[in-house]
């Protein structure tokens, strides 16, 4: 039962992650960063505040989300920020896949 609940919570994170990835890709292509910043900030904040996710899962994901958040807020060029952020979000997605395979 606990695994099923965690899967549902992780599925919600995946949906948010996919949205953030899409916004970051659009930012990379158009240099319009505001929606990407909002999506990545929301993803990071929501995971931090979500107490129903197992702390061990959260601790595995937070470094990726925090790195993505730092990248999108950095003073680098728009393309570089979006590129680094997108890479970190992709790494987070890989981590989530590994986590799901163990549940």
C-alpha cells in the first residue's frame, strides 16, 4: 500500500517535471524565461513542501531540482541557463525511473 501511495505521488512529480521540461525547452528556443522559471521554481518548492513523499526519495531528487533551479536563475546567457537546467531535469527524470523500478 505504501508503495502504491508513493507511486501516485511520484507520478504527480513526473507530470510537473514534464511540464518544467517543456517550459525550459521553449525558453531555450525562444529566450522567454519567465514561464520556465515559474515551472522550475514550482517543481522545486512543491517537492520540498510535500511531506507525503518518502524522505529518502525526496533526498535523491532534491539535488537535481535544486541544481535546475539554480541554473535557471543564474546570470548566464538564456541558452546556457536553459541548457543546464534541462540537463538537470533530464537527470532527475532518470533518477525517478530508477526509484520507480525499486518500488
